[in-house]
């Protein structure tokens, strides 16, 4: 995934989704600048979505779509440094993409939908330059059936109801990697948990309200803790989303994280995961890897944040967790460089734990003052 010849400066996605039929229609307006002469260029887009029309700088453009690539030939070549506005009309039944890490991307739920793109699932629902280094601001408009709540990245700037449908428009000003773009649709209740130091919200089915209050009781203190340790939170707000289905793992998106109903069972069993996903707002989302080989920077920091929160909340200290996992790693060593685990192993648990142990070793070398100043 990823494409050459241009850099995208903004995405505007205008989407309509029918929950009952899992039918998506979209218009993507992509603003970019070329860095070489372009007689043809490509975007990433899944084959399950059919492209209806493409224009480049207001002129219809020829296109072909195969093997996950949308190839576009503008009516006139784009010179180096040229401004490019691409408008793509498309639609279909979005479905997750098969990958070495399981299925990724747009996922139909029992009563709604979610997007879990990491690392290469974004093309399952919109055309994009799907590379972690290619960050850009987004505006996402999603029209869906009115009983449903629709959440996307950033801040809600408008909400309009017309007949049986509601249109939600979100603006994500801070540049975002495509794998972090996400939409959540379900019959959820939206509640505010805090206004300071950061507005924090909850989004969950009504049936899980009590369990949410217990499982996510420390969500706001976590935000206060990480703001103290890592520096100011870099986005306007944060939302913890719990869907009505069970999920194997939770997943971060920019400005929110998504958990399964199984992570909201009325206990603190999943608290380390809640800390892990929140930490990604700093490490992974605000600061993003340029290459997937450096995934330990995302996951090592998020895992280390679990240990820091454990210590802050009266559990094992970060030192105790580091020594515990150091001993386990030493007993069953993996002879693969942490800084290049390869695609098959990039999400293996040893990447997370070795990454966190590495950070603790750096902390011991620098001392707390210098280490936390560095963060």
C-alpha cells in the first residue's frame, strides 16, 4: 500500500450508509500536490467497491480499478508542484480485507458497523494513499438511519436530520494517518465523562451503562495521569466507544478508541487495555511511525503506559513489570530485531513487551527527570 508522485493535503469524505443492507455510497474529494510530472497516478481502494466516476481538476478522468489499486489518468498531465483535486464517486457493500493479521477494515456488526483499519484496511471504505507517513486532515460526513449514532474522527461540526436519516459531519484538523480514520455506527448513548483537563466522552449501548461506569471508572484519572507524564493531550477530545458485539482486541483511532462488549463486563479486568489505547493518542496517533517496521514505537510506548498506570493506580510498579517481562523474554528469546520484526511478526506480543522493556532500560539510563522530559 501507498503511492508515489504526490502528497495528499486533505480528504473530504461524503458517505451514506444503510445499516440493514450494509450498503455504502461515497464521494471522496482529495486535495493533493504533485512532486513530479504525473500522466497517471494511483490510489488504494478495495475491489469490493465499484468506482462510478472520477474527475481531476474538474475534468472527467479515465480510470481502471484492479488488484486494490485505482489508477487514474487525468485529461492533462499534472506538472511538478501542481495542485490536484480528485473527486471519486463510488459505492458497494464494504467488507473487511483479508491480511496476514486477519481481517481489517470496515466491519459489519449485528446492528451497526465499525472500522478497524490497522495496518492496511482503510481502502475497504475509501480511496486513499494508505501509508502511515501520508498524514492529512479529514472531513468526514456520514449519513445513516436516524435511530443510529454515527461517530467519526475529530469534532462534530454539524448534525442535520432529514426524514428518516441523519447526517453527521466531523472535522479532524490535526493530520491523521489513514489507518487511524474510523467510523462507528450503532444504537448508542453518548455521555460526557469530564470537561477537564480534556473533554472525555463515553459511547455505548444503554444496556451496558452500569458495566461501563465500573469498567471505565478510571478513564478520566488515566487522562490526567498521561497528560502529566507525556505532555498536553494533542486533540480536542477523547471518546471511549463500546460496541454491542464482542471484539477480540480493542483498537485505537484518532480521538477515540473502540472496545468490545466483552471489555465492558463491570470489572477492571480490561483496565490495562483502556490505558493502552488511550496512550496511543500520544504515541501512534499524534506521533506516527513513518514505516511499519518501527511499530515497536507505537506499541512499546502504549505497553509501557500500561505499566506506568499500574504503578499510579496502586498495582505493580513499572520496574516490577519490566523485570517480570524481561525474565519471560530471556527465557524464550526471539532472534529478530525489535526495530524490524517483519510483517508476519509486527503485531506479536514480544514486539510490545520488548518495546516497553527497551523504554524502561532507557529510563534507567537517563534517570526519571530526563526520561519524562524527553517524552
